[in-house]
C-alpha cells in the first residue's frame, strides 16, 4: 500500500512536522499538538517512519521547554498510549508481536519524553544552585559590609575618644597660656615679637586644624561614603596655604621655605589630589622636625600625564646638635612618615623615593611621581 500513495501525501506530513519543529521551543503545546495530529493521520493512512522520527523530537522539546503541566500530560499520555497499544495488539494478534510493538512504541514515545524531563530536572537544579550561590554571595557581601562598617565605626570612636580629646586639650591649654601671657604682659605681650607667644600661637593653630581634620575623618569613617564624595578634602590649590601655615615654625627653626608651584593645577581625581597634598604635608612635617637650618625647596611640576612633587632640605648633623636624628637612624628606624607617603603613592600607581640627594651632598630629598589619571 505504501508504494501506491502519491508523492505529495508522503511529503506533506514531513513539511508540517518540520514547520512545527521551528516553533518547538517558543510554542511547545502548539507544536506537539500539530505533530500528534499529523502523526495520527499519517499512521492511519500510509504509516511512514520518517514523520514518527520527527515527532520524537517534538516530544523531547515539549518535555524540555514546555510548562510543567505539559510535561505531566506528556508523561502520563505517552505511558497510556504505549500500554493501550500493547494491550490492544496482544488482544487482537499474537502476544509476541504485541509485546514487540509495545517496546517499539515505548522507545518512540516514552523515551524522548522522559529524556527531556531528565534534562529539564538537571537544568532546574542547576538554576536553583546558581540562585543559591548568588544569594550566598549577596549575604556574604552584606556581612562583609557590616563587618567593615562596624570596624570603621570602632576606629572612628577610638579616634574621637583618644586622639581628638588630646588635640582638644592641646588647643585649650595653648589658648589658655596665650591668654594668661597676654594678660600678664599687657602691651608687651606681642605675639609677633615674643618667640614664645609665636610658638604657642602656632601650636594652637595646628592643634585646632588637626582637630578639625580629625573630626572630618571621624565623620567619614562613620559614613559609608568613599573618598570621591564631596566632603571637605585637601586640594592642590591649598598647598600654598599649607606652606604659609608652616612658615612661622620654619622661621623659628632657621629654615627658609621656597616654593615652586604652577600657576594653576590641572584637574585631577580627588584621590590623586588628597595623595599629593598629604605627601607635601608629611614632608613638611619631617622637615620641621628633623632638618638642619638652611634652605628648603618645595616643588610641584604638573605634566600632561603625571604630577611630580619634590621636597629637599638640609640633612641633619650626626653630632646631635640639630633637631634631626642621625641619617643612620632615619634609614633604619621606624620611618612611619616615610612609609605612609610610600604607601599613599603606591595606592594610586605612583612612585616614591626618599633619601640623601646624590646630586647635592648634604641634602635630603623626598620625591613622588603621581599619575594624573587613576586607573580603577
């Protein structure tokens, strides 16, 4: 009978099933319904095997991409059709033929459906594990942020309770001594003329400024903002004011401060700006603490890609008559200030160097090269 059917009758079911295959993942119920009807019509007419093989792919796709209810319908339906076909063939024909046909029907109907269900379950478990892992990561990140904020709050509390209180005591006592000295000295207690009063004035100004910066740091630690936020941070344009603030203490130590700054600094990120300011500030502090009397040169050179900072000052005399420790102690001692400047420069991808100036004997040089753009 199969050889007497026209060609279009053999090709049409294949075309319909191929068209349904194109929609097997987008519209699984429609595709499997069209495929089931086509196979039923084909089996009752010519009984070709080609459409049945295409139909198995539709069953597999429907079980894999379809809704859960469609999977359950296919699982129950394929088993019912297989059992019904096997029982019917056993009843109307030979038992062995009925069993053999039932096995073939099971392979063509049950096997693709259960294979699709198995892969679907694996995908669902994999998706569930991925979601669980993502949730664990989110919880871990929240825990990390909580621990970090707790530690920052603890640091802020310690800074406020210890360092800030000491700075407040220094500011209060220096102001009180200034007031008492000026009250006892009357007109003679001129701050500009008396070196003691001038030193006390510098102590008071520096302690007040240090207290203000400490309080800003405490606020920053207690918040969850980064250094790029709009808070009262040091700026490159304030370097001149920083040097002028240190000038009275430098004059008292017989140090002559000379600056070489550009007329205007380029626009840089806040991290680079704070780093440059703090390096100059720490270098000036070291100069006031350790350098011998003489000329101190502070230079800032802004290029197209980098900012160069250098502070050179007279080396201390090793006989102990200067305020500076011996060079050997500077090179082997704690060096917290030098380490801090080096760490600041390294964090922004810059270069830092400090030590005796080989080109100018008897001089100590601090040099930092910072990129104008910070890579994130």
